């Protein structure tokens, strides 16, 4: 009997193996690709609520290609471990997961990988810090309903009244009001509806809806921003009669307006630009703007909240797009820019003149920065709640108050960067202001039709010891 040659046996076996895998070698991981065609987002499973540790989250997509297979990854971990998610006939998919208790807060990157055809996109799942309610017993709090769609509030010492700006819906906005309330009883004293706005290209223009508000006691007026028409208007405090409606385009997407009663100036932030528009509060003329240019290469400054200290002649503003703080000398019009590392989507600013501290809150990083004005040093960086939108400083107590729109709370912080209280302020806390008399005035928006504390005004004072 002839013996088998081991070399020949190995060669024959190798041929069999190669033949068996040859079809696989013809395939490739580099399949046909397309630009990512749709939109994918990660939000709380409960509409309108922030995402915390332990929250249920829905990652959903739309405008995708029917039949595409979706894989979701956080780092090396596949979130949909049971298998790819198949896009339905309407171009949609949805996947629910629970954020684990050990998850880190912050903007978590999630990679969305599509196949058949291939595409990929990175999205962000923001996990916010959940700050428990505390310290309520330290404060006297009064609140009451006003009207739908509250945005901003300001207090008039001369009128002993508060003025609230409100607007409802998307353009063309047809429901809006400037409301005057008694500062003691919170009763409505007067209410004005804005005039009709110019018609849009394919429909009516709605009204000159009011969003921001600033009180001028020196001239007995109330200034309001008309964000949708990119302008501003002036009303009388006494009866809310319209004194002047500026033409559309005067202030690009006007947000805040603050008043320098000493020098007779109104300053309005023009969002999506670096302009602070300037007005004479006596003649009601528009003057040359203050123009802020980002110090970051390629940066486009976008002016958000304003705070003013007329005594020192300083104006403060933050940029949502470049996360910079501008300290503006009103005599020279010159700006000094301070970078804000750790801030994402800077939104609110407040000034402590006594200690030379600046407070900045940012919507996407969920934090409050306390900054030394002279050096630009960030002294404290602390989480304060979900989506902090605005901040105000109360000089008598030395406390800063932060409106957390996402969590519906007002965080109270001392100069040492410590949260001394976290107050329930209904849902969607929008804006707040200290009145110089020890009180904080705040407004919030309703979440849905049957929100018992929605669209309320809030008066907050330290309780007597």
C-alpha cells in the first residue's frame, strides 16, 4: 500500500478551505454609501423632561431610507445589542433605553451607524445633573397665574408694579401681551396687546409679539423686544399705551433690553450677531451700536443676555455660539472678552458689583461659572440643574438665583459657589430678575394644557429669621 504524502494532504486541505471561503472574500465591508439622509435625536421618554441618571430615553430617527439598518454605539458598546433597528416604510425608527445609575452627566456622544446603504452620524445624549429640592423653608414664596406664554419680567420701583412679556406659538404669532401687575397682590392692573405686524410673503404677519422687557422709571416707560420682527418697542408704564414701535430690522432677533437711567440709554442684544443696539431713552432715537467681535478664530459672536451696572458704566453680555463673556465699557464702547472654558451655549449673565464677580449660566453644560471680573479667572464651576437659562444677582443677600428651564427650579448660590437652596418654580422656568429691594421676580411657562403652576409669576424673598 502506498503511503500518503503529508505535504500533498496539506495542500489539498488548503484548497478545500480556500474554495469554501472564496465567496466571502468577494464581499467587502466597504458597501455603497450615502450622505446621512435623516435626523436622529435622543430625548427623554417623557416629553419636555430632562434626562437624568435612571431616566428612560428614546433615540428616534426620521427622513431615513426605508429598510436601512441602524446600529447605535456609545464608545465600543452597542446599545441595541439585540440586533440592528430596521427603518420602517415611513423612514422612521425608535429605540428606548434606560440611563444607568452610574452614568456621568454631560453631553454623551452616540454614534448612529446605518447600512443598506451606509452612512453615519454622531448625536448627543445630554444627561443633566439632578439637584434635589432644598431650602424652601428659608424663603417666602408667592406665585400666581398671568396669561399664556410668559417670557420675561421686570420690576418698576416708581410704579410699584411688575411688567411681564408673553407670546404664544410660532410665527406668525397672533397672541401676545404686555401685562402690568401689582407687586403686592400680583393682581393684573392692565394689559396691552401689541399692534399688527407687517404681512409676511405668503401670509399675514401676526402681531409685534413681545418677549424681552426692561423698565425705565426715569421716563415712565417700558421697553420690549419684538424678536420675531427683529425690533423693539416702547410703552407707557401708566396705561401701557404704545409710544413707539421701531421698524422691523432695528435689532436682529432682539432678546434682552436693559436700561441705563443715569445716562438715558437702552441697550438691546441682537442675537446671532455681535451687536448691542443702543437707543436714546428720551428722544427714542436709535444710535450707533456697540459691536462685539469674537476673539476666537473663525468665531461668530451671538449676543444673549445682558446685565448692566450704571454706577460703574459697565455692560455685560455672553455669546451663545462662542462661549465668551464681554465686559463693555459704556464710556468708550470698548469690549474686553473673557473665554469661558466649561461653558456650552452660554445664555445668562449677572454682575456682583461689590465683589467684582460675574455669574454665567450655560444651557448645554448645565452649569454656573463664577468669574473674577478683574483677572478673568473662573473661581467656581458648579452644576445647578437642567438647562440653566438666566441668572440674576441679589446684592442685599449676596446670592445669585439661577432659572433652570429644563428642571423647573431656581438654584440659589452664594459667592463661595455653594448651592444654599434649590426651589421648585413650576415647569419651564424662563427668566428672573432681582429688584434691588431684596426680592426676586421670576416667570415660567406652562408644560401642556393642564399645568397647575404654568405661566405663573413668582415673588421670592428671604424669610425673616
